[in-house]
């Protein structure tokens, strides 16, 4: 346990100690006049007293203490190594709280793995979020020597790709009876909405074929430029010339649009090549625009210019392009994800003692006031 | 100046009942009575009857005897005391000194109250008493009389008395010699710091008057409780001395003690009984020292 000061320059406030000293210094320059008839027996040449003299010692000591404590408060006192090494138990949200309590024992400090690490039993179980990151954080902030137990369901969700390596050997306990997440259904095929200029419907058939290839019940519609489709659909814009602002607004608000090469638009700054053919030539480029994505073919949609149009892999390739990016894999079998020890421990931040010091200052101040305002106080 | 008349506190008054003013002559060979004399007069103690003479007051005729004998007789009583009690009160400025702890109780106040106590004693035993205030602008003299009227006059006169100036010089004091009779009892109430006062009572004692001296001291003069810087000022000459209380204390107490011892020796040499009264003591303590039999009150 090492006491230390986080802001040692605050001790410069100790210079204020001189103030109570000055207040209590007896004002010897004032000579109190007093009638004294027996003057002739006083020594006419008394030896002078040079010593500084102070009044009301107890009050002075209290005031000095008060000023010193305030200076220490400014210097932000802290204590290093004064840590609570009680065992902790963490539970992954989704575990039944009763089962978690039974597994941890009735006295253990049981917390959810969630931002802020709320205690189990206080309020509703928090939503599921970044489990492995939170476990690493909790481990790093825990003093060395405090045992850690982690309660997990058989299948753990919300983990990241790196295996868990902690600063201590944590107990990894798999608790049955947690929620079993159902296998998520495959996402439905995207709906295509093609907008084309009057009389330029030649490329339309490729997209109609793509939609038919994606699903037995193809979701496809086509029409002239005008009304924009609902935002869930993928907009295919085949109208040559400048793209109206309504389309870029539609994309910015979260839509996905695929433009023909003849569409004139300022591509987003973060554009990159999204699809290259076998020779390495860019076929589709694009990037995020606002909350949506904007993509553009770099070649005319004719097989002569773009042989991939008639390639059998075109529908699958296009679906990859327009589908929203899949979340990274985050589910793992808990027994395969048991944490290993070996990470170098982190230096814990010192514990700030300002609160306790403030309480002490309040008591000293109270005592000072009581002493300074008591009845039988010698006249200054 | 509207001051309340001086009154003696009840507990002091009850203690005074145990005392009697005695001169040294009373305590001598004769052993009983108070200031007896053979002079006849209008006192209380019956002495004899004598025949009425023209010029006697009719109220002094004993009418019961007249009824029995059909002659006028006049009651005569002993004139009890030829002794007058004189109170000499020093009224110089130094008498106005009081302790800081009790600013309304000066040496002068103590002297006045002590004088009232003496007057009360004299009143109780029928002695004549008078007083003199020794002011530098002239003596304030009240000739000795007996009775309550005199006591009340004294109450009023002392309430008016202020202490100021220096101790009077011998020329101002000269009327004193005409007033104080040879056998009178003189109580001198003063701080005894003035050489003039000491010389006066020495002369009085040498001239056959019985002198009792009470030196009135303040608590500060006895204890010197000063701590810190002070400007000590002498009231009569205006001289001042700046000094630190703690530094001055030891030398002052030593020198003041020597001075009091020298004074005591000087007074004893001429046969003056004396005592010191400090302002925090009971006011009748000097009287118990002079006239009492038991231990004086604190």
C-alpha cells in the first residue's frame, strides 16, 4: 500500500499555512495602556522579548491542519496497492440469473458481462454485447490475486476472432440451461427495382434474369425514371445523363443503388474497385454514401463491353455486391473458447482518496468552528 | 453626579456585629468598657439625677420623678466616649486604579466602603466619627459627630468624592492638625505609595494619635498578571513605561515586596498598626485584623 499524490504541485498551497500563523501571531506592536500606580517599582529597563508569541494554540493547530489538508486535497492523494482481492464471478447475459446465482454461490459478487458490469439481481439482465472485449476489460481492471470465475452458456455469442488471453487463470464454467439461439434464417433475396430511360430497356433483361436466378419468386419491378422504390429494394439506375438529387438523397438515407456507366454523378470519396474481372479490369466501383451504398458499372451493359453479363456467375456475383455485408462470425462453442492465462498484468490506476479526505476536512472544519465560536473565548 | 449611596453588604454588616472599635488604651490595663470617661452629658448610659437649672432643656426633665417628688430633676447620662474616629481617605488619582478584570471596583471604591464599615462600627457603639478626604485642592473635612444623621451625611459625601490629582502638600494638610484631637483614633485609607501620606501618619503617630493604616492594593499589584506588551502609566505624574508583562514580572514582584517590607518596618517603628487590603478580599478584613479576635474573613 503506497500513498502518493497525483498532482504534487498542489502542495504549493501549503504556503497558505502562513495565514493562520499570521492571524494567531500576537500583535505585540500594540501596547495596551494600563493605569499602574506602582510604576516606580517596575524595572525601567526591562529586557526586551523578541520571541514570537502565539495565541490560542489549539485553535491554531486546527486551522493549520485544515489548511494542510486542503493543500493535500489539491494535490489529489491516492493509494497504490490498496485493492479488494475478493473473488468475482461474471455471468454472460442470457444465463438464467437463478442458475448463475446457484453456480456462483450465495455470497459471491456476481456481475453481468455488460458495459458497467451491473450486479446480477439489480434490474433486468442487460442486452448481449461484445463479450470477449468486456471480459478482457474486467480482467485488466481487476487487481492481481483476485480470483475470477466466468459463467458461460454452452454456446457463446458476441465473441471476437482473437482467443481469450487473460492476466490470470480464470475459472471457466459452462452453465446449462441458458438460452439456445436458434439458427438464423437465410436472408431473403434482394428486391431489384430498375429505372430506365424511355426506349432504352435493352439491359433490363439481364437484371430480370438475375432476379429469376436469385429466387423462385423473383422480386423485380421496372419502370421509367420517376417514383423511387422503397428503401429496402436495390435501385438499378439505367438512365443516362445527370443523376437527380432525389436519387443521391435516397441513397444517403440508407438505400443501395447500382448505376449504369452512363449515369453522371460525383462518386463518393471513399470509392474503390468492388469487382474486377479476370484481367484485373474494374467492372464495378463504389463506396458508402451517407448511410447507404452507391455503386456504378464502369462499362456499358452490353455483352461486348462486359462479357461477365452473360457469365453464369453473374447473378451470384451481383448478389454479393448488393447484399448488406454480413456480420462477422461471433458464435463459438464455449468449451473451445476457455481463456488462457499469460498476458502481462496491467498497472492498476491508484485509488483516489479525495472523497475520504473531504470528509476529514469537513470534520476538522466543524471542530474549528466549534472552538472558534465557543463562549469563553479570550478576547483577541 | 447621581450615584447610588454607599451601602454595606448584609453579610459584611452581620460580620461587623462581632467587632468593636478599640483604641490601644482600651486594650491596655483597664480591660473593660469602651472609651470610658467621667464627663456627664446627654448619652444613653444613666449617670445621675441633678436638680433642674434654668436653661436646661425641658425634654431632659424626668417627668416620672417629678410626679413622685414634685421637683424637677434632670437625667444625666455618661458622655461615653471622648474618642473620635477619624477616617483619612487618600483622594489622589492613584486611588482610582482598578483591576482590568473588575473595572468598576477601584481602590477608591474599596476605601469608601471600608470607611462606611468603620462608620457603622462607630455608629453601633456610639462613638463620634468624622472623615477627611485628602484632595490636592483642599481637604474635605467633616467634623466628628455621632448618630445616624452623621452616617447618612457620610454616605452622601463619600458618594460624591472623586479621586483626582496628587497627594496634598503639607500646607494643604495643615487644617488637619487643628481637628484631630490628641486621643483620637485615625484610620488612614490609602495606597501608601505617596511619601507625603506616610510622612503625615508618622507625624500623627509621633504626636500621640493612634493611627491605623490600611494599604489598599489592586490584584494586579499583588500578582502582576500581565502577559504581552503594555504601556504602564502612572496616574499622578503621567510617567509611562512600555514593557512586556512577563519580562517585568519577577523584578517587579521582588522590588514591590521589598518596598512593602520597608514600609512595614517604617510604620512599626513609630507604632502604627497597619495591614494591606487587596481588592479581591472581603471588605471588612482589615477591621478584623485590627479589632477582631478570630481569624479574619478571606
